[in-house]
C-alpha cells in the first residue's frame, strides 16, 4: 500500500485526493477542464502534507 502496512493507515486526505483524481479522470477522459480542476484540487489537498507530492 505505498509504504503503509494496511489500507486503513492511509491518511484520509490522500484518499480524498485519489477519489478526486479518479472522478476527474473518469468524467473528462479527453483531458479537458474537469481533468485540470481535479488535479488542482488534489494538489491543494496534498499540500497539507508537505512531504508528499503528486
């Protein structure tokens, strides 16, 4: 699990970022505006944990 022993140990902020990205990629498969906004939102969530980057 990418450095975590169990899926329950993954911080919620990363789970939310993953869901945002997955939803954005699914909604906008052509790489348009929704895609870009989902990436920006996920990056802003991950900035709370400065040691992690997308």
